């Protein structure tokens, strides 16, 4: 009995080491898609800049979103057809109450795609990518205002930090430019960048809501989005022709005027980026998308140095560093900030307070 008791009291079993959670194949696939999305997002601004001639576009840039929407619609139609041939047919909702929700993000994306082209006529590609991170600010505000999603104090601090980082990246030193005007791009570029960030956040929040609203096939959901996108872009092109009384002829007869290989790569990039983003919205979340955008910002800066002889400033590097720190802080769970390696016998704050109170009572009674 004593031996058994002594052995039981003297040799406590060590707790087993924590086991790593099993690898989720869907999560691995999400990170792979995010890596591909990073490449496409980074190359979009670069290809759009390369497609310019003399600071402008030889083609009608309003035709690029139209062709990319049409391309995405055809790709999803083919993928949905293949999915319907499988053993498990896809889920499809065709009632009007569901379908009528899809024109809203299509209209927002129509405006956003055209604002992107206008923004790049005022700012360089790296500035464009950095300003794109402002959509985190607008996303946080929209989540709080419309989706009733509460943000922690750390997340609001990250939002403020991100605003500081994007501002720092735009400031040039007094040796480079007139100190009376520290902003390195025209005011129109910043206004368009802010508008683009707001539209991107609004479209993203609403699209994620649509994608996760039911269990419909991703390709069917995309087809509804892109069908309305094609219609809205056709309407926009027609309105542009009406404004000038068809002086250049109808848009469908000059659809490909001024197109070259780079322009077609822009169309293909927009199409593939849209499909990747929809996959992330359906099966992952905005966290993956934001990290992809952040990495695209860094990649764009590096490529711009080689292609456009872009000279990165210290402010730009500091702005990128602050933005990356903000992203990390925004999406870091509060639990991970607590030391998880403390021993179980560590006393909590409440117990320490009660002990100190008891000691004070004992000393006073003596």
C-alpha cells in the first residue's frame, strides 16, 4: 500500500504533448488559391499600366470589363455543365427572390472596374496597390454598420494604423519635391483611390453574403453575377455612344479597336481574378483575400522597380511595413496574444486580488 501510494505520489505523469490539428484539405486549397490570386492581383496593375500609350489608352477601357464579364460567364457556364454531368448534380436556386439580389454587386463591380482604370492614370502601380488596402478600413465600417459585426479594440487600432501607413507611403521628402505639396500624386488620384476602396469593400461584403447565403453551386452563383455584369456593361457602352451621338459608330463594331496582346492579357487577368475571388468568398473568407492583396502589394513594388524604373522611397518601404503590421494585428485573435505556455498553477488576477485583500485584513486585525 505504501509503495503503491509512494509511487503514485512521487511520479506524476507528464501531460502528453499537444497534438497538431489535422490538415484541412480545403484550407490548403484556399492558401493555394490565395497564392495564385496574389500573382494575378499584382500583375493586374502592371499589365494595365503596360497597356497605356503616352499616358492614355488607345482602346476604349470600358470594353475591358465587358469582355472580362463575358469571359467569366462563359467559363462558369462550361464548368457548371461539367459539374452537372457528375454523379452529384449541383444545387441551383431559380426563384426570383434569390435571383433579384445579384444585380446589386454586378452594378457595384461595373463602377469599380472603370474607376480602377481611371485611378491608374493618376497614380503609379505601387501607390495603387497600397491605396487598395484602404478597403480594410471601409470593410470594417461596413461590417459594423450593415452586418452588425463588432470589432475589437485591437482591430480598430489596426484600422487606424493602416490609415497611417497608407498616408506615410504617399509622402515624399523635401529634397524630392516642393515641401509645399508633400503628396506625390494629384488629388484626383487619391479621391478615385478612396472611391475604389469603398466600392471594393461594399461589393466584397455583399458578395460574400450572397455566396454563403445558400448551398448553391459556385458556378451557378457566378453565372448570375456575371450575366447581370454583362448587361450593365453593355448598357454603359451604349450610354457612352448616345452621349456622343454615335460619332465613332456603335460600340460593338469597334469593340476590339486598339487591342493588342497586353490588352488581352488584362482581360484574361480580370476574368481569372474574378473567379479566384469568388472561390475565396465561397469557401474561405476575407482574411485570405486580404493577405493575398497584401502580398500582391509587395510583389508589385518589386516588379515595378525593374519594369518602370520606379525608385522606391524610404516612406514607401515604411508605409508597406506599417500596412503589413496592421494586417497582422487586425486578423490576430486576442487569445493568441496571451502566453499559452504558463503552468497550470499560475494564479489568476482575481485570486491575487483576493489574497492581497486577505493579507490586508490580517495585518489590520493584528
